């Protein structure tokens, strides 16, 4: 048995990478690493799995790209492994999304892999979480990534950017060197394809591979072993810090999947300010990447700015990927930036009846007998005889005043909303029910005292606000 097979089998067993009989989708480009991955999996040495292959043609290298696809298809046919070839215009996608080609290609490959694996699991009648996407990253890739991150600046988690497993993605060759890959393929008489762009030292990874890694191996012939030990130590410490950060996140923050702009992360500023900055930073990163998996462009400076904002009442910061972080009273909110809320047009509310306010939800009015007031802030019970004209629902307007329930005098609506801690960005979308010039009810906030149910009330009207979540569903 070759050294590569022994190492890969030990890695797969030690980290529980594969389940017996489960679908495994190998990402095969045609290069030496991915071809060795395919041959190792097809041999059965890494486990008894249901193997298939995905090759993504990026359409970046013309005939060479088409040649890679044809090579992979022919190899899979010879090995009797099902194969799917996908063509994607990566350059066009990169331009649309404002990404570099490498980042765009990676996103497309993994997106296509998730779709293909789901299909394979469905065909096999296997639960999706049993499936695996196998990639051919080797120890050399890991070393290059570490040195790249050191050059660019990164913490422990950044240096450990290539784990053995992340959700359904597994890397069984991560303990194998590229030299072992070549030895294995040559022992089989197996050819592979060479991508000329891998030798382009104008690209950072290629330059580190060609110039920096050999330098370190020249300084220390056991550089690979030393780096492996270092990464093991960093990994153990990183796991401990992540566990601590997750504990604080569970107590000090929450993720709201259906906030006004979609998924939101809400962090208790007062409690979070009591923990050390390294744990703050890690907690914020975990929360962000869990809520927004595509937030890969967030950098150290962004995380630092968010941590600084935890102590600021007036913090606001735009982030990559259409995210925005800002303070709201005692909370720091991170969400998709949907732009400022726009007021909605005023609509007549019949009794009985309802009005649809679009993104703001629905307001209903139902007549009824006298009954105890509801404590739900999304409902209000009013005296029907106090209504002088037609009820109208609209947005807050400049100069609005009301007599809050339990008060004798009037107050500015702006002050009422401030006291209720309604964020300024949401106030234009807060429904206000009016009776002529008078405010009856500020939905979810306060009833006007002039419409309260009293001892002489004979008939009532129940007003109900049904907000609409980010997916367009009323709750």
C-alpha cells in the first residue's frame, strides 16, 4: 500500500470523514491532486462509499479547459464512476458579483457541488447530511494557505482555514504531501492534467509555492512536520476559544431569521462589553458567519470596527456583502442593508375590515362586545362610540401628537416612539391608526387614552396588527 493511501485512510478514519455506503461526490479538476483523490476513493481504501464525480469547466482557458473536462470524463468512464460535467462562465459571474476569478470559481464549484450531492443523496434515498463533498486539498495547500494568511494578516482561525471537515465538505488528503501525490500516481502509471496558470507567479499562491515554501524547507528540512505540530496546537486552542465564544454568543446575542431586512444578528452591548476583546472578536465572527454564510469578504478591520461599535451609542458601519452594523439603544444589530424604510400610503380601514400595508403587514378591525383589554401589544381594544369618522391607517407624520393611555396631556409621537425604543429606521413603517386628525393607536406601541374602553363602553372594536416577515408571510 502506498504512503498516500496509508495516510489518507488514517486521516479518514481519525476524523470520521465517510459513512459506510453514503454518497460521496469527488471534486475532480484533472490535476494531480484531484486525480489521486479519485483513484484513492475508487480503490475502496478510504471506505465503502457510493462514489460519483463533479467536474466544473470554468470556461477560462479555451481548448485547455475542454481538454480537462474530456480527460476527467474518460477517466471516470474507465473507473466506472458516474461523472457530471458542468460548464459555467466564471468570468461573467465574477464581473456581476464584483469578485476576483479565484473567489468566483470557488463559490461556483461549491454551489454546484451542493446541488449535485443533494441529487445523489435523493437518488440513493440517503439523508442529505450523510453525503460528503470530497476535495483534494493536500498538506502543501495547507502550508501555502498558512503562509498566505501570515503575509496578509490572520488570527488562529484564519491560519486553520483548511479543516479536515466542514459540514459536508471533507479533505482526506490533507495530511499527504504533493510529492506523495506524484509518487502514488506514478506507481499506478496514471497521468494527469497540468493547469498552466498554477505556474503564474504573479498570483500569490503560485509565488508562495514556487519561492517561499522551498525557502522554509531549505531552512528546516523538517518544516512540514514542524508546521503540522504547530497547526495541531493552534487547532486545539482554536477549538477551545470557539467553544468559549459560542457560550457567550448563546447568552449575549440572538439571531433573528425574519427581521425587517431578513436575517439579523442582535448583540447585547452592555453584557458583551464585559468580555475580553479576543473573545468579543471571535463571538462576532461566529455569529456573522452562521447568519450570513456568504460573508467571506469580512476582514479583521471589519470585525474590529464592530467590536468598537459595541461601546458606542451612535455606531453605524457599512460592511461587505450588503451588510450593515449599527447601534439601537442597548443592542448592536447586524443585518442586510435594505435601505431606509419608506412610509406607506394611507388607507381607509373599514369596521369590520382590513388593510394590507405591504411589507409592514396587515391591520384588521373587528367589532365586538365589551371584554377585558388584551395584553398583546399587537392588538388594541377601543371604544367604538369614541370613533367620530372613518379610520385611516398610515405612517407617522411630522407634527403628530397623541394622548398616550393613562395620561392627561398630549405628547409628540416622535417622543412616544423614542420612549418605546422603536428604531429610527423602522419608524416610517410603524402603522398609525387615525380617526380624522386624532391618533387612535400606534400599532405595537401605544393606544390613545381618548379611545380606551371605560365603564360606559357598550361596543368595542378590536384592532390587530399582523406584521409581515422578511419572506413576505404575515404572522
